[in-house]
């Protein structure tokens, strides 16, 4: 696809050269004659040929080949195709003032001066992806209640104004990552995410911040949930996670989900240096592994009072003096519990050990089990045994990875 795009660009350049030699002007109306065209635009004049389109079903790709300051489609009301804008160092404004419904995709990558996105009338939005827009401080989508894919990574969004997700109620996938000035993420109306939720590396302010708070007051269901670098977490209504749930590398002191009943795959609580209490008081079933490791201040684990079944392995490592699983009757995988504390008594877990079908290990005063106040280290063995990929700190730089792979992934 990249070769095809390059060939098209070379063809356009050749046409421009030939027409210039013949003393003729080149008008892009042949290439952009309908509102269903596949448009590769390198100037505002070429974009303007679509200005009268009320519905656009083709693809508009704007590459950083020239000094484009603004992209405006003033008549556009319905988008069923795609708008892709990448690597435009002079672009400051995207204006879709009349757009009301989008079943297509808007993808914005590596536009470092982009500070204004005007979509004041949009009501339905399929996919919006913004990656690497450090000048973007605010984005309002106040009328959007449902969205398929929403990704905001490496932007300048802060809490000074209306944030784009304020009215969301349902979503398929949400990714909010690496937004260094974003300290609070509050989505009060969101009640269901049918796909993946990723919130990571927000509010870090180039190493000077501790993370962001996440408040999802009405979220009841999510398929896959990855939460990292949080200072506060509120999930008071969450009842079901159909895939995996992970709390890794946060600054949380307490992790609690008071109404969560089941996790379809792995539950991971790893490398949370301030964590001293976890509470999953209504959780009865984990469909994969339960991993609790390298949490520096966590010495007691007794927040799983109703947990009955663990369909994978039970792996724990830390400075535990007390571990309690009073109702666990089935561990389908093995059990590996290592504590660095001299006060830990493995006999209190004899019932759990008897229910495990795989290899069981329980030991106290294991020096290597002591939390390291850092990521990785001895935990790699623990996590690999459960076939869980634990991202390194460099995983927070997803925006850079997305940018490098974006040309291939999005066929720019």
C-alpha cells in the first residue's frame, strides 16, 4: 500500500511538472470530482475542492508535503469515509463545523501545532484517533454519547476546559494515554465498554507528576481493562470484566471494586509502590490467573472474601504477613506463593493448596520475594508462568510506536 501511495504521489508530481512546462495550470478537479473520491491532498487549494460536499464517502489523506495551516470542510454533515491527517508541521486547525454524523474514521497523527479541532455539532462518531498533538489543549464532543473507537495519545489536553469524553455513555474501545498535563479523567455517564479500556501515563508531566485520577462512576461492564499510573480510582458500579483486568505501576493506596463479581481472564496487580489495601469483596470467579506481585507496601491480602474459583494459576510474591482466601475451593492451575516475611504462615492456605490442580509452592522468608520498589526484576518469572505480557516502562511511549507504525497501519 505504501508503494502505491508513493507511486500516486510521483504521478501527481509528474503531472504538475509537465503542465508547468506547457504553460498550463493544473486544477485538481479531475482527481477530486466527486465526494466519494480517494483524495491525497498536499495544499489547502486541493482540500477546498471538497468544500461543497455535504456527505463524504471517500478518503481524504493530508500529508505534510507543504505548508497547510488549516483543513476545513464547512458543508460536511455526514462522513462515511475517512479523514487522515499526518505529519503536518504547520497545521493548527481542523474545522468540521457542520459535521453531525460520522460512521467513518477521523485519524490525526503527528500534527505538532494542531491546537483547534472544531466539531461543535457532531452527535454520532464512529472512530476518532488523535496521536501526537502536543499543542491540543481542549476538545469538545459534548453531544456524542456513543463511540466505537476513541484514542487520545500524546496530546496537550489538560483539565482547563471541556474534555471530549464528558458525554460518553457507550464505547467499544477507549485509549487515553501519555497526556502529560491531564490530571483528572472523569466520564460520569459511561456505562459500558464492549472492547478495551486503556488508561496509562497521564499526568506525569515529564517525570514531575504522579499520574492521573480516573473516575468512572457508572461503568458496569468492560471487556479488557488496563490501568496504569493512577493516583485515584473510582469504579463503584463495575460488575463484570469479560476479559483481563490489570492494575500495574500505579500510585494507588487502595484498589477496590465493591460490586465486581467476575473477571473472565487474568486479574493482575503488579508493581504498585504505594498500595497497602486491595478489596474485591463481591468477586467470586477469575477465569484466568490471579497475579499479585512487587507491591512494596502490601503486607496483607484479605480482600477476596467471596472468591471461589480461579481458573488459572494463583501467583503471589511480596512481603506478605497475612494472606486469606476463605472461600476458594478450586484453583485450576498451580499455586506459587512466596513471601519475604518471617511472620507468614503457609499453613493458613492449606485449603487453597489442596484445591490446586497444578504444582504448588508456598514459602516464607524468601529473600527474592521482597518487593524491589521498581518494575520488572524477579517478577518476570512469575508473570511469564501465567503467559502474561508485562509491559516495560517504555510501553508508555505508545504514541511514538503508533507514529512509526502509522504509515503502514493506516495506509498513508
